[in-house]
C-alpha cells in the first residue's frame, strides 16, 4: 500500500541510502520506525528493509522506498531525515516536527500530547 510522501530525505541521506542498498542485495528500501523505549519514551529505529509487511506503508522519495508501519507513520509525518557527519561520527538525524523534547543523551524523545493519545 502506498501513501502520500510524508518523510523527506535530504540529498546527503539519499546518497547514503543508495550506497547502503547497493551493498545489500536483499535490501528493498529503508525501514524507518519508532519504538517505545529510552528515558524520554520513544526511540527511532532505522534499518535496511528486506520485506514489506501487511501493516506497512511505502513512501517513495526519488526512487528510494521508505517502508514504515502505520503506527510509526503517525509519529513521523512531516519528518526530514538527514545524514550528517560530525568529526569521526556519522549517522541519521531526524528533524521531526512532532517531537516535544529530547533527552540529554539524544537517543530518545517525547511526542506532543495530541499524538500520544
């Protein structure tokens, strides 16, 4: 099932995903999600997608499939996904308009009240 584009990838994120998928012959896209955990309540999950499940939505961004389950889509709508390098560290950065606050370690976040109910 395909839905409107609600997650955007920056050029840096697109290039990184293309490079990762080129090395993974079983990878069909990028799986993005949210799970309950951490000191603030939620944590992002990101990995290479190997399959599409029944509850998944597929968002196409310049030929890249972003696969996300319906529950996570609710929390990630409008998010911009970037890939940043800071010194020796590199990783994805979520610019999510639905986040109310992040914890001090930057690993987890809380959502605006209307999304949690």
